[in-house]
């Protein structure tokens, strides 16, 4: 394809997109994408599916402008709740919480938000440009990538566990193993064996990602907020305007980090099967490994952590479009819905999109780029108001946030099991945070586990043992092995050899209450492996291998904590500089900001917080979600505050109307059945009853 043809098609597409009607549709899509991104757990899938029927009467340029305007900017809105409340707007913004929330706590919410907007815009534009250049070039290269290479990429992603575990790689490998095992819950695709489903139909399709992410990362932060009973940020330490300018400046100061992570996000987005939920973690791990001093500052409010995750998060949409357009293989769930729009408008993915429909292809490139610029501009316009949300009392933030989180979690499979999953992983995530077990590796294992098992069996069936000798696979496996072994080799070198390192163990155990969590995990692994031992060989081989490794890592970690002599490192994988700061940071996660609260009171208030969640679910089971929302808001604000009646009633009414209109009328979510509805069948027409 000649460069002149490409430039001509790009110019024609730009002129077509500049039509006022199409620009209006693009803007409408951007606005809806930002709103869906801000709402925790909702994501752009629901919005894209909702808009699809409305594009039937549009021309292809207008339809792509509307749909890609929404899809491209959902990730731009994601960091707003992640930074302000520690609640990921989507699974792809969970890594932003690690540094964004600490910045908000010290009064730098404006700077963190600005850095997120600017890096998102730059990443999105870079991803679009890369897509426009790479589409004609990468087609023959992508055809060379098969299941062995996809397996290699997934294994390389899992090797990032060592980086995302901070100074506790044994604990990180343990929870990564747990995440891998959770990813295998459900019907085994090879034999149909039901694995760890506990006779529940809900788990046949596996554990849903969204409720788990919200449970692990959102509820623990809100629980700590309820325990400390303060605002997220006591004050805005920097003037909002100054903070916004500083955040934008940070992106240009670290422009090479933005470009590297944008390239990484776009490249990973172009690989089918690599979920967007891990792209930000891989970029975050890359930044922590390559940026100077990142090992000590990441997770404690380093703006580079926000920049790395958000630039990769937004650039992946451009990458995901490459296999969708070139081969008809959707690079993400959102792209799968977009393919429906292709079919509606007579567009066939493949060579035609790079020849006779090249203008439409470049209209998509322009739509992604312009949507990111417009989305960032709208965020900057309202950013000062967003930043001030971090100074509100917890009683004003908590009830509305929890109500939206419940709806976001319910989007997993629209089943009661989603809410149980949210609560269970909320408690589990809070315990992990208290016991200093890193949470990021669990998500990494959960998302990539299914990919690893699926492509492993496909590779063996299609290529036998020869797949392992493919050059790209060998390189990826070697890099992954080095990434996993590096912490242990580093620790051996620091101690002056294996013999001296083992000499750091004593004979008398030093048992601490928090080590009960490791014992609990050992019990979980033992029970899961005992059940797996009764399955078909093809169904149990991978779970047994993963379970054995996870059990071993957890046992070594527990022995490490029990028998290490005082003053010795508590985990392997420490360089000298990190070892000196061991007491300040021993895991790659957000520190609990509840040190000023007595231990007994911490557990009492945590029990009260999760008690509110149980009460919400019980009320929802009886009368439905929408009637529960105003009752929950009023009860929480009056009993926890107490807040004034005028403020309480206005917030209860506003949230109820918002949920009723957006989720019940606009998105038509099928709420679960209730006891009230079964008692009074004539009233089933009432929303959520």
C-alpha cells in the first residue's frame, strides 16, 4: 500500500469527521463514556451495547464516531473515583489507586487528576497514531503469532508478580497462585469437569472479574475511611489550579515514561486474550522496574505511578482495534460489540478494511484521537470540583459510593452471586491489606490464568512439544523466568551465598497473630487441591501444579516469618537500598491510614462497616435495590453522622432518582427477584420489586 494512498484516505476521513453532525455524535459518545467511567464497575460495555441499535440508520463514519467516542473515553473517567476514593472506575484503573489515592490523602488530588487526564490523552492519541501507522505494516507480522506466542506473552505478564509484590515476592507468588486457581473455577473447557463450583450454577462460567476487583480494591479503602472517620484529604494542601498545572507538567517531565507505557499498552491491547484489566498493572510494573527510585516511592503517592498506568490504560483501545479491523478477531470485549456495528453497516473485517474501506478505518483512528483530546478537556473543565470531593466528610461520600458499587458489581453476571462475591472479596481484600499481603498479584493471576491454561492446551494439541522451540516463545519464557528468579538471586548475592543466607534462620519460632492469615491460605490451598485430586487428569493437571507451587511459596513465606532471626529481612528479593527502608515499606500496596485508631476499635469499626453491607443486601433481598437505596442513605447519614435532615433527604432522593433513571429506565437492568415480589405478585411491575 503506497504512502500517498494512506495519506489521502486519512485526509478524506478527517474531512468526513469534521461534519458538525458527526462531531456532535462524537461529543455525545465522549460525554457518555466519561460518565460511565466515573461510575465504579459499570464500564463502557453497557453503554456500547445500548448505543448499538441507534447506529443502524447512521452512515459508517457517524456510527464509528459515536461508538468509539464512548469506548475511547471510558478509561479517561476511570481514574476519577480511583484517585478520590480508592474505588477503581473499571478493572483497568486499579493500579492507579496505588499512587493516586495517597496523593489525594495528602491534598494533591488536583495534581493526581491532572496527571491522569494528560497521560490518558497522550496515551490515547499515541495509541491512535500507532494504530494508523501499524495497520498496514503489522498485518503480516500478527499472522505469525499463534497460541504458543500468546501463551508466552501471558507467562511474561505473570512474571510481573515479582515486581508488583514489592519486597514480599513470596507472598506475591502465593496470592498470584490463588488468583490462578480462582481463574480456573467453573467448567473445564477441555473435559467439561466442574471445578470448585460448590454445586452452584453461578460459578459454572467462572468467577466474574468486576465484583472481585471492586471487592479487593474498593471496599477495603472505604472500610479504612469508615474506620478513620475522616475526610480522604483533610485539606487541599495545594491550590487546585496550581496542582492542575503541576500534574500536566509532570507528564511532559516524564514524557519518555508516557511514550514507553503508551507503546506497551497499545502493543498488549493488540494481543487477543490479554485483558485490559492487566495492561495497567504490567505498565505499572515496567515503570517501577525502570524508573529511578521507583522501588521506594511507588505505592506511596508517586505521580509516575499514575502516569504509567493511565497512559497504558488509554492507549490499549487503539491497539485493540488492530486485530479487530485486520482479522475480525476482537482485541477486547468492547471490540466484540463494535464488530456488531461493522456487520450492521456492511463492513467486513480483513483486507477490505485496508483497501476499499480504508477511509472508514482512518475515521476510526481520528475518532479515537479526537475523543481522547475532547475527553481530557472536559475532565479539566470540571476537575477542580472533582478534587474538592476528597475533602468531604466520610458520611457524605460513603452511602452514595456504596450504592453505585453494588450496582457496578451486579454488572458481572446480573446474579445475586455477584453481590456475595463482592462482600467475600471485600473482607478478604481488607484482611490482605491489614496483613500486608500484596493484592495486585492476585488480579494478575486471576486475569491471565485462563489465558495460560487455554493456550497451553491448544499449543500442545496443535504443535505437540515443538511449540516450545519457537524463537519468540523461547525469548518470552527466558525473560519471564529471569523476572521470577531475580529476587531470589538478588537475596543470595546480598547475603554472600546460600549458606550465609540460610544462616539467618534461628531455632525458636516467633509467632505473631498476623501469621494466622498464612495458615488460612495454606488451608485453602490444601482443600482446593484435595478436591482437584478427584478430577479427570486433563482437568486437574494445571490446578494441581499451580496449587502445589502456591502451597510451597506460602509455606516458605510462613517459615521465613517464623524462624528468621531478629534484624534479618522478612522476605527474599531485597536490594541494599530497599533493605535499609524495610520498616517503612514491605509490600507493594496502599498502606492502611488507621494507625491513630486503637487495634480493638479498628476491628470493631470494620465489623460495623461490613455489617452495613450485609444490611444493604438483606434489605435488597426483601424489597429490592431501588427502595433500599434511600433507606440506606438516610440510615447511614443519620446514624453515622448525624448529618442534617435536609442534606440527608436531598442526597437520598437525588441518588435514588439517578439510579432509577439511568440503570432501570435507560439501561433496563433486570434486577434480581425479591421476597416482597414473591409475596405480592401483583406488585412485580414496581421497579426492582
